[in-house]
């Protein structure tokens, strides 16, 4: 059964795109079929997969507006390991375009339904806002992964996001929940880091991933080569951390399935 995860946090620069691209690449090494959806007009995830956002004839915008079918907008990432539904600056128009259309909050959900059966995991990289694009991502997903830096103000922003997830779970996507909290750019030597980790565990329990992603320059360099860290430098700490995250996600999934007694 396909699992769709939105990578969301309305704060910019917390590692959403880095997580989306590297988690997609890491899950693919476990022989999972992956689709990465770029829902940010900045198109960073698109570029980070080696796809030139400036040369896109068709993008996720055309899929959202219904101008094209999802299959026609799909690309293969440069390394060939997973599929990408790319975005570029045109997507800024979506905020206005979608207002004119019916079911404006669930356009992505419907678009993904057409191709879902071809994938084990769909990863949606959200923009740094609680906009209609993020709402579409949250309505389309089964769970939300929240990347965050362990700093003081990070927790404040989190309650707005958790509130939005709750409302969407109430009205638009029944049962939607925080799937996991991912600590990014992690530095265990910083005492605030440990304090914030403690608070996160208090609120979210074992939904805080055991793996934390360390600050690692390879993760920052890889996008300029259009590559996930696993391709750019597979032995780097960053690449290995995301592999660990993929393993943790797959194990959790298996455990959850065993508990509910479902297979697939
Ligand atoms: P967001 O998508 O939330 O805006 P990004 O993934 O683009 O965040 O990350 C913001 C910046 O931080 C980028 O320049 C990225 O390369 C860098 N970065 C992200 N995660 C790490 C990390 N673990 N170590 C070092 N740099 C990172
Ligand atoms: Mg981003």
C-alpha cells in the first residue's frame, strides 16, 4: 500500500527540501518505488534532483489546474533512482488559479490518485508557508514529517503547524496526524539541542525519530551538483543519516502493519 508523506514546516531553511530529496533517494536504495513531488515554487527539490526547472514544459502546476494528466508531468531524477513531479516559479500562480477551481484543497490528492499504485512512497516537499499549496499537500498525504532545528523558537512555530494539521485532519483529510518529527542540522554538543529534544519527546513521544540529521557540509553541497548526497558522497555522514531515517521509517511501517494485521 502506498504511503504519502508531506515534508512540512512553514519555517524556511529547516531542511524540508534536503530531507525530501535525500529521503526519496534513501528509500529508493531499499528497492522502494518512489515519487518525489515538488510543491514549492522555488523548485529547489526539482533542481536538487538534476532537473532544470527553467526548461520544464509541464510542471506540477499544470497537474493541479487539470491542464494535463499527472503521468505526462513526471520526470526521472538524474541518477535514475526515482520519479519527480517537478515545479518552478510558475507555481506561484497556483494560489490564485486554484481559487477559481472546484475542490481547490484536494487537487493534488486527486492528481496523485492516478499514479499512486505505481509507488511505495510518495514524498511531498512543501513550501515555507501555510498556503493553499501546503494545504493541498496535507490533504494529499497519510502523514506529516516535520523537519526542525533544535532551537528555541522552533517550538513556537510548531504549534501553528500542529494546529493546521489538526484542522485538516478534522475537516479535509480525516485522521491526518504528525507522522514524525525529524531533528535536522543536529549538534549534540549544543545544550539547547538536548533541552529541545527533551521537550519534543514530551509532546510527541516516540514520534520523534531516533535518527537525527547532523549538520554536514556534503548535504549542503550536493544540490549544486543536482544530486542527492547518496550519489554525491555516499559515505558522508549526511547521506548515512538519511539512509538511517529511511530504515527507521520502513521499520515503523512494518511494525504498524503487523499491529493492524494488514499486509502489502
Ligand atoms: P527548507 O526546504 O526547509 O527551506 P533546505 O533543505 O533548503 O530547507 O535547507 C536550507 C539550507 O540548509 C540549504 O542551503 C541546505 O543545503 C542546508 N542544509 C539543510 N540540511 C543541512 C544539514 N543537515 N547540514 C548542513 N546543511 C544543511
Ligand atoms: Mg525548501
